[in-house]
C-alpha cells in the first residue's frame, strides 16, 4: 500500500478512484483469494490517467503546508536544530538554580 501511495503522488483523487475501479472489477474481486493483488496491476491503469503538472503540484504542496501549518513547524524545527534562533527559547527561564551557601 505504501508503494502504491508513493507512485500515485501527483495524481488527483479522482484518477486514483478511477484506477481502482478499473482494476477491482467484479471478476477480479471474485478471484482475489486465488491471485492476490499486485502493484503491477495498478501501474498500467494509473499511467493512463492525467497527472497534475509539476508547477501545479508545487503550488498545491505550498498551499497545503501553509494551511496546515506544517511549513511553519518545519521551519521552526530547522531553526532550532541549526542554532539560528541563538539558542534562546522565550518559554525557558533565564538563569539556573542558585546554589545554597
């Protein structure tokens, strides 16, 4: 399933649905126990469907990242790991425990 999800990246949900409908016919479903599904059965029908253009795919990815907040979280994590934030976390208190004398 993960490989199928990977190769269908860039295709619309409608294209993936159409591919599944073409592969999973009544005849094929009746014989699924004798011959399990393989990835190769999906590749041919999927290649016949229209794929999203690269520029549209990038715009879609940017939009999704902005709306979900994933881009901001990813940038924050990268900034923390690379030390660009100066090591200062506004939520942390300055200074440590004081030693007793």
